[in-house]
C-alpha cells in the first residue's frame, strides 16, 4: 500500500520542484526596438508609395558617338557644367590632319576664284594695247605699199602678180589687227562668267569638304547637352571606348531642383488624386518629413521594376509613376541632404477607400 502511493507521490513532488525551479530561473528578455523606427501612417486617408530621387532633367547618359581612345576627361563627379562644355575628348590627330588638308584645298579654290574675279591684271593692259598699236602700224604700212603697187601697176611698172602679193599682205595685216583688238577686248572684259561659276562651285565643294571634316572632328568630342552636375564618370584617359547600347560613360543631371519619382501600386490607384500634396521620409529617418509638391503623372501603368534588373523577369505587379518636386524647407528648419538615387517612403493624401468605392459604384451605374 505504501509503495503504491509513495512512488507516484515522489514523482509529483519532483515535477512540482522542476516547475518551480524553471519559473524562478526563467529570464524575461528585454524589449528590443528596431535600430531605425519604421515610417508610420499619419492617417488612414493616404496612399503609400516608394520614391527615388532624381534630377529635374532626369539622368542624362552621355556616351561617345564613335569608338576611339579617350585622351581627355574634362570633368569630375560633382562638377557643375554649362550647356556645350566639353566633358570628354577622343583621339583626333588624324582627323585634324585631314581637316588641315581640306582647308588647304579650300584656300586654293578661293584663291583661284579671286584670280578670275581680279582679271584683267593691270600689268597685262599696256602690252595688249601695244600689240594693237603694232598691228595698226603694220596695217598702215601694208596699205601704203598696196596703194603704191596699184599706182605702179597702172603705169605698167609692177606686174599683176606683185599686186596680188601686196593685197594678200594687206589682208593679213588687217586680220592680225582684228585679232589683236579682239584679244585686247577679251582681256579688258575680265574672266568669263561661266569660268567664275565653275570656280565658285569648286569653292563651295571645298567648303563642304571642310565642314564634313569639321563634323568628323566634332564627333570625337562629347559635350554637355544641358547645364547640370556630373553625377558619375565611368571612363578614364587611355581607355578604348566603343559604342555599345546602354553603356553610358558620363551621367549628367540638373540637380538645382530635385524630383522624386513615386511608384504607386495599381491597387491604390482608385484612391489616388492627381495634384494632392505628399510627404516624403528618407529611408532610415522617419522623424524628419519633407514636403513634396505634385509635378505630373506619367500616363502609363508599367510593370514594377525589381531589384534584380533582369528584363526577362516576369512581374505581375504594375505601378503608376508620379513625379513630385522636393520643397525647400522653411527658414530655420533642418534641411536633410538628398542624393540622386536615394529612396524615400512617400505618403500621398488621398480620399478614403469608402469614398473611392462609392465613386466607382456611381461611375459604374
């Protein structure tokens, strides 16, 4: 009888002692707070979205138009540039030599045209006039001899053959005078207009060749298309660069005013109101909100971009992109530094879900 109750009693007492010991020695863990408190919704009437900071001009990706060796990288990250400033230069010695050859050809064509337009040369006029006077004198001499021969022929002193020789000599001198006068008139008239037209066309052609060579030289220079700040430089002098698609060498953006591109889930679109103000929170700082002003809505709903960046990855979630302008903080307020590419948690004021459902029902009826 004693054994029948003793062993169970000892077992119950041992179990009770074990429970008592566990209760006394149990350590209660201290509550742990997250290192960065999450963003809390200020009200239920908001639409939450994820935003990315970008320049006002968006990111302008600059690349070389033609392949070549980089000789000069004229900018550095964070540098301010104006529109038209040189940011990158490729090897251009052979193109500059070709440009010099084309410019020399243009100079020769221009000089030839100027020579034609400068005719007649002043020093050529006296000699031409002298040739005319000499032809006139020769003609007068032959006329006098012909007159004497005709008189002597009537007296029977000169034969008919000699008279014919004198007449032929007179006709020859007359033709020589006409030739000299014609040459003098042509000389004084200057260049033929068609010769000038051909020379002018040659100048135009040579000028076009120079312009083409200049374009080839300019293609080796990358210039800033707009004023802004250099955000990234991914090239160094001495590197060979080609023209692969989607590989920018320099990224430029107008950071005088920052924008936030907010992605709104398609399920929240019925409650989204275009033009509504928004509040942004920098990731890691939920205590300092910043005001955002509506700019515009990108009128397309696109697949949500994943962090993998794989273009072949299938994405079922679609988002609407909305642009907001970061407002300048009020006087005395602490301005949070923002960087291009930084992520923000954005809360947009919106109509309540019940109101949106009622509006959808009314529009459906």
